[in-house]
C-alpha cells in the first residue's frame, strides 16, 4: 500500500511540477493529493510525515528515480502514524 501511495504522489508531481523543481506549495499540495487519494484521509499524518522526510533530501523531479529501498526508508521513518 505504501508503495502505491508514493507512485500516485509521483504521478501528481510530474503533472504539476515539470517546470518547477522546487517544493513550492503547488508541488507539496500535489504530493499530498496523490498520497491521500490512494491512502484516504486516515493516511494524512503519514503523508505529511513522508513529505517532510522526502523534502529534506530530494527535489520533486528526483522522485521518479528514487529506489524502492529509499522509499522504504522514508516509510519506516513515518510508521508511527499507522
């Protein structure tokens, strides 16, 4: 489930962030929208935590190239929200 959340989040980021490779409000909103669309409102804290973790190390257009292992690292950082 967590991997699907990130995949949908990446999809929304590529739609909105092609010319904006910064974590502006539009890209943060797109990430959250994709994450919540897949996981539902009960995943909000998890999605917010994941976004904060990802923003520290990656730019929006880096996300399609992050390995599953890297995503698992972020997911593990936010497991307390499940």
